[in-house]
C-alpha cells in the first residue's frame, strides 16, 4: 500500500513545529508503519510576549499567520490527507489568543485548537505508551515545554497520575513562574514517590533531546543518561555566557537560553523521585497528535 501523509502543527511557547509523517496502514511492523517526511521548527518565541505582556503582540500575531500560510502550502505539496493544529501554554494564557486564532483561520483556513494542559499531557502519554515494550514498573513521563511541564505517571502500564504545571523554560526566563507552582509540583511528586519508589524517569521535548546529544556519558542503545551526567552537563553550560554557550556547544541562540531552565526543571524533579537514569526516546507532542488522528480515523471506520 502506498503511504499517505498526515501532519501535526504544534504552536508552542518557544517554537512552532510542522511534522509530516507518511503512514502505511498495512505495514507488518511498527518500524515500517511511519516515515518522517518533514519536520520544520520555527522559533517564534510567542511566550516571551505572553508571559511578560499577557498578550501576543501584533508583530508576533502577523508572523504566526504568515507561518500558518507557509505550513498550509507545505501540506499541499506533501499531499497531506489530514492534520491537526494544537496550541499550548502561551496561547492558553494570551488574552487576545482567541481573536488571533480566529483571524488566522479566516485568512488561512487552518483551525488551531487551544488544548489544556491535561489534554496535552494525555497526547504525549499515549504516544509514549506505544514506544514501550516492557510496561512493568513505575514510569514518570516528563515533557518540559516553554510554558508548562506535563507529567504522566503509570505503574505496570496503568496511568495513575496526570497533570500539567505552569512551569516552563520561557516562563522561567520571563520571571513568570509563580512560586506556588514549584511548591505544588514538589508536594505532588513527593506523595507519588512515597507510594511508588524505584521510578523510571522519561523525558521528552526538544531540550532534553539536545541535552542527551550533548551529554558525554550516555547509553545510546538504551537511549538513556545518568542523572549525574545531566548534572555535569548543566554545570558546564550554566557557567558560560550565552554567546559562549552557543559557540562551544554549537547551539542555536533560541536553544542556548532555554536549555538551562529546562535542565533545572528535570533536575528538580529528579531530586524528588531519585531515578538513576533519564530515558530520552526522542518523541513528543507532534508525534502524539498524528497518532490521535489515526486512532480517531480507525474508530470512525469501525
């Protein structure tokens, strides 16, 4: 069967992504089912407006509309049969978010769903579940974004806890994280750890992917690194000025600033639940959006 293409648009607080995947619904194995046709990441950094001003600036709104027009043309070029566009933390918080998105839909035809933190966490969780062969034990999935951190916890394959916290990299750089959010996160995870020790920590998102690639000590086969390795890398990164960080670690400017608070969030969580390793399977929200599209399509067929 010829593969057909599906797309996901992730309007995040730091970057906006377009993922196009080819899907062979008659594939014999999971590895044969998907092929990545295109992944485009554009650092619009919407959160720096929203978390500081409370709304999206006119300039950023125009850029977002232009980007959606470009994404629409790319989806046509790749013969995309279905897509979903989701906006997360920044657009949830933007006072003018609904107006901006209605304007974009009117001019481009692209409808963008503003999903709440729990739906965002569920999409990521469902995608992660497909990637696990051994579901025994305790797993904590942590997705650190620009505006929020999504946490899913399951034991022996059963989802026990799912929540979203307004703690994110861009929000931290904008000094817009409420101290109460840190207290709540610590209290919630401490309770989980008391009942479920020996937790496996799994990270997703662009920052942990980059941290994994930069780490000197890691297990590529198992896609994991020790927490001590993450700590060492964090210490090496944070002592450098931004420009030197870009140069020495070959980072893009829009990654070099957010990677520090991202590491701090992961280390904050690791200090509470005390894992030895953090696993990095290189999957995220965009993959989950496409998985959900296919699931809904299958349910409609039945």
